[in-house]
C-alpha cells in the first residue's frame, strides 16, 4: 500500500488530466470519479486508497 503522499500525488495528476476534465466535472459521486480515473494507465489506487487520498486533500484545503 502506498503512503498518503504518494496517493495524493497520483490523485492530483489524475484529477487534473485534461482528457478527462469534462467527464470529471459531470461526475455525481466519488464512485463515478473513481471509475473514470481507473481508465488512466498509471492510476493504480484501490478504492480505499482513493477515498483516503480525497479525504486528505479535503482536510488540507480547509
């Protein structure tokens, strides 16, 4: 399992992927976002890691 910094790094890159931007903007749930990100060849996070990363990024933004 990756550490939280690696998870956040991968998430940041995946969430800013221009080719997915429009679809990510329309996603209605974390599950939907996760499904879209799984299409990226480098996105290897488990759902649990994805959720931990999102939570960590939200906590930093507060």
